[in-house]
């Protein structure tokens, strides 16, 4: 059997995940945490590429893995133009759009830049991204809003939602393309998608304030209040955008995004912390109800995934509202590393075609 070595890099706000796979086997995985002190020297996420690249190369060297053995360096996608589901080679246009995102700045935008920078150090290695957050399979009805100038966009946790959906289907000896699923990815950001026969026909635009509030995102807000805040003279454009994407949610209410700390506070009798977390779970449940309607009440299962799915408190409060809709399955954490490695392996084995970003 041909042996293929794959490097997966997954940069997050305060973490860089590094994993080396040999075919489907995980050789090792490292979560390299970054302190606020380390990151405050960078004015934008794009300035972190060299910093994180050096960390990845150093960790690989420390684990005695030869870079010359790598075939593919793969990472998540970014906030680029809408694309179909699949694997994309990192080309110049992709890098340009990551650097000048049509959606906004986020740590996810350096993923393709980081994989490209690492692959450039390895003769013969190719840089790729898989199932970027802008995978677009929307039903046309899902795009229409009451303002003709504004159309809803597909921006969600495509990589993990697709991976979990396929894993669930395989576990139940079915094909993803045969099932109707509602998938809630809950974490720093939250997206809830309606998967109909292998396509995500509707999902909340979670990055910029649509759907449930999450650990750092504001979620949907009363629009009149938002408009008045914009023109109050107390908020700049950047501050308003930050409220939607990184400066709102649970962290704004409680001063932390650490679920362990929050659950400790709840167990210690902090009624306000309990109220905020119950409200967040309540909004996730409402979004699941919306997607149940999108699927016309025909859902084979509800899947709850993402880092917050580890929290029994959060999951229990969601289930309390939606357990009568469909069977519920928990896939705690994210399956991004394994999904990216599997996509890369399918490319190397000739089972999947690498798409060109245009």
C-alpha cells in the first residue's frame, strides 16, 4: 500500500493545531497555545502567518518528522467568494482574496496563507484548503431578505458540519446524500444548518450577526436598536463590526469565553451566568426549530457538534426544547483535523479532484 504523509494545520484565535497523518493514521497531534501577550504584538491576523509558520516547522522538527516526506499541507478555508464543497489548491487569487476578504477579517483567513507558507519550505508539497466556510448550496428562497439590496449568504462551519454529517451517515450505514439532517455547531461561533440530501440548503450567517448569539458573536439583534447605535456617535464602524463578530456574545456578558470557568460559576450559584448560558442554548434551540421548518418537519436526526457540545449544561438545555423533533446525537468537539486529512488522502489516492479557485 502506498504511504502518504499529510500535514494538517488549523490556526484558531489562541491556538495552532498541528497534526501529521500517515494515510488515515494520526502519527501525532499538538495543540500549541498562544498567550495574549504573544499575540498582542500583531496588529492584524495576517501578521501572524510567519509567527505560526515558524512554530509549526519547529514542532515538526522537534518530533523528528522529515519535512521531505510531506505530500500535502492542508488547512481550513477562509472568508472568500462563494464556492462549491471540496478541496481547493492555494493559488494566487485565493491568497489575494484571503488577504482582502470580501466578508471580513478573521483568523480563518490565514489558514490558506499558512499552509502555502509551509508548503513553500517543502519541495514537492502542495498547499490546499478544504470545505471553506463559504461553501454555498443554498436554496434560492434562503437568499431573499426584505431589503432588495441585501441577500443572505452561506457562511458557516462547512468543514465540520459536512464531516459530522458524513460520519453520522456512515455510522448508520446510510449515505449522506440520502438523509435530512439538522446540524448545530456551537462554539465561539454558532451555525445551524439544514442538510437536505447532501446539500446545506439553509444556515444562519453566523459570522456577522445572524442566528443565535455564541461565545463571542452577538447573533441576531433588534435592527432598530442596531441602527440607532450606529448613528449614536458612540460607536465606530470597526466597533460595530467587532460587536457582531468578536466582541459580543457570552464573553461580553460574563467577561470570559472559558466554558469551564462559566460552569464553575454556575455551580457556585452565579444566577446571572446561568441565565446567559440558558439564553444562548434557548437561541440555538430556536434556530434548530427554524431548520426543522425548512426541512418541512422531515429530519432524520439532529446533530450537535463543536467545542461547546462538551458542556452537558449547554447540551441539556438545547435538548430540552427540541427532543421531540428528531433523534439527537452528540458529536462533541470538531472533526476538522480528521476531515482535512481524509480530504487530502482522497486527493492523493485519486478519489477526489482538486478544484481551482477562480
